[in-house]
C-alpha cells in the first residue's frame, strides 16, 4: 500500500479558525484523537560464519547455506517502527472528549475503487478492527506501523511512500513496549473528506510514568512540544501503488483539497529527508 501526503504548519492563534474551515470542507465535525507512539529502533543481528573441517567441507560446499538468505535480507536498511496506542479508547483523553462532546461522531471509512482513506482500515485513533487483546494488562487498541522513506526521483506534487499497519491482536503489549527506546504523544483532531484523512495535531510531551499508570491523563496535564504551531497533514492511501491511474487519482484529490485551502494555509510535499525513517 502507498501513502500520499501533504503537510502544512498552522500557528496556534489560527487553530480554531483553520479547524472551522476544515470542518466546512469536510462537511463534518472534527473528531478529537489522542495517540501514544512508541518508537522501536531495530538492531542488526550479528551472524557468525560456521567453519566446517575435515571431510564435511566437500559436502557442505555443495549445499545451500540457509544463512545466506538471512545475510542477504539484513544487508539492507533498517527502519524505525511505531507501536501506536489509542489513548482515546483507553479514556486517557477523557477530559478532551468531554469538553468537545459536541464535535460530532467519527465517520467510518470504506474502500473506494482501490483508493483507501488515510484512516480507513487502521485509523490513528482506532488503529484496529473490532477485536480485544488477550493481554491482562491492557484493554486498549494497538497497531504496529511501518513507514518507508519517501520515494525519490518521482515527479509528483505530493509525498509518496510505502506503508503498512499491522494490528496487535494478542499478547502482553505493555511488557513489549517497556523495551522501546522513545515515546511521544499526538493530540489533535481528525476529519475525512472523500478518501482523504485530514489531521490537525500537535506532538505533546508525554506525561510522567505515574500519570500514565493512573489512567487519569487529560489534555490539561500534558504540554505541546511546540506550543506555537500545529501540524496539518493530508493523507490518502492507495491500495496498489503500481497502477498509475490510481496514483494519479489520489494525487488529483489531494491537489483539489490544496486548492480549497489556498489562502488559508499552505500545504506542500515536505523535504524527503524530514520523513526518513531509516536507522542511522
């Protein structure tokens, strides 16, 4: 699956105005969301070559070494992975949800002619299909997200990259996440216009471990990483990125929204290196 993206920056003092305009374009009320992203940095395994001595040398040289396939697979780039928790479902965003109780209901996405909305199968605030975790330590929904580095050398007015979302349907997620190296939160609103997911959000400083453990975290207890700016993201997923007609249709839809936002907020394809997810 491919993801098409446009990004823009919105000053905090224009947040309410821009959110109202987006609600008019999408013909729906903004839906609050709150996510916790845990970033996993994979490490390259060390594979030691086995030495064969004596008469086994001739035998082994005629066999295919199964480690050769593994060694070839790990010679490529390693990518950061995101383990995403839906804190809204957990109730951690309770204060925000109550304060914005009148902001409408979540619109369900459906696949349309091979173009998948950005929040279609695994929406950021509800990243899983309806299923319950077998973990006894958590009742929230989790998804493992992979995002490739944006494609280079493609003349499109939008950012294009491969992506995949894998639902976590069982196991002790809390124990697994304790091994992850870094965490951050996203707090904002989501809207849907045709096949495009619109997010207006801020990265926020995570609450303390004691606050998270108490499950009483609200929007009043966490602070934005950059209080002066909101991020506007337009995203659209294409089920088969090898079909030029589908890709062009997706680009056309994003450019249509960009034209609607002209004079309100500038959205564009960001520099490829900003979205580089490779491990250095």
